[in-house]
C-alpha cells in the first residue's frame, strides 16, 4: 500500500508508466462493414483457485462500472444475497436486476480493486467500465491509426 | 510497453471456432490461439478444463461470438 501510494508515482516519473497495447479485433456487421471491438485481457481473482484467471473483456466507456453475468458471482466467492441489489438500465430503457460488488482485478502484473455489477442476464458480455478502472487506474487511448488500444497505468 | 497478443484475432477466427463448437465460453491458449476447452456456460467450461487438466494460467477465457454479431450499445 505504501509502495503504491508513495514510491510508485516516483518510479513512474523516472521510468515511465507501463503501457498495455492491444491490437484491434474486428467483426463484420451488416451495413457497417468491419467494426473494431476493444478487447483486453483482464485477470479476475478466483478465491477458490487462489489465483487470477484471464478473461477477455470489452472496454466500454459508456458503462458506469464493469459488468459480469451474475452466474459467475459464485465462482468469484460472492453470495448474491449478501450484495446490495441495484437496478441497471441500458439504452432500451428497461431496468435489469443487478448486484454491486468490489472485485479484485489484474492487468498483467498490475493489481487493483474495482466495483462491478453482476447482471441478472446470462448473455451479458464481460464489460470493463469506468468506475475504478478507467478512473483512477488507467488512461485509455484508442489509436485508430496504429489500429490498437492502449491502456496506460496512471 | 507490454504488447498483448489477442487470442481472438478476427471475425473469421470467431466464425470458424463457433461453427466448430457452437456459441459459448472458450478457454483459448494465449500463445498458440488454440481452443483448450469449450462450454455452453462458464460452469460447464470449468468442468471440461479440470477434466483435461488445463493450466489455467496459460489460457484466457472468452465468450464467442464476442460482439454476438449484432449491433450493440
């Protein structure tokens, strides 16, 4: 904690922040042609395994916080009954039941805790949202010239 | 600078994999890009990976198709 608070900023100023680059992945959509998907690998802490397992997330600056399907909560050692229930709304306007938790994440060797919604919809994609991730942990650059996504540790 | 290799390389890759296995969760080897296991949901994938003794550190778990091949907000 002390290292993170005091020494790391000094180290960053001297050596420079670590940058994580992810090449664009494209999908083809009718009427739009090829559209890129901002995919990044994020490790989630599995209490049962006592280690981080990598998952592919879509970076979503429109999402308030990161989103996971609720059925994964049990594997991350969360009991939905113990978590605060909130309502989440998408562009369609209808609310969906979700639960708020704080989960341990990792990007390469950079570990952090971020709030996350477990959404009551098994088809919801794994989304990396703003709260706790894009602010304050990382800065995001979508470099469409180099066709890559860049996450820089703050 | 850390350059991450994307395990899902393209739309063509997604199509090929989904055509072979079906939609769902995949464990893909980070280095080779090969599919280590597949399951309709994460629980089924878990069972498959444990049966196969797959090293969890060597794979990344992804849901395919990634964008579900439809317009999303």
